[in-house]
C-alpha cells in the first residue's frame, strides 16, 4: 500500500482506516462514518436512499428553505454581542 497511500502527493489515495472497534455500532457510525459508507437507507419499510442517491428529495425546494433559514438566522445573529 505504500505506493498508493501514506503521503499527500499526486496520484495517491487517502488512507481509509475504517471503523474503530471501540463503542457501540451506533457510536462508531456516528463518529467515523461518512456519506460514502452509506449506500441505502430504509425508514419504516420504505427506501429513502438507494445506490448512494436520495429518493424523493426536492433539492430545489430544500435549497430554497436552507437559504431562507440562513437569511433569517443571519439577520438575528447581528444582534449577538460577546463580552
């Protein structure tokens, strides 16, 4: 593996240690998991993510909602003072 990992340079891949054996499975996923580790998600018997892609998400609406929330929070944040 020394030819493809271990240092930062052109043509090499990042090291991937994986999940530690410490803690519960939920703890390990929460602390060490990434989006690349999740292929499919089922909620109450319905697929919400398959083959790495979210199902039934209106991305344009979600983006608009995030922008609205950021604007609302941003305007309130200007009133915060730190002493």
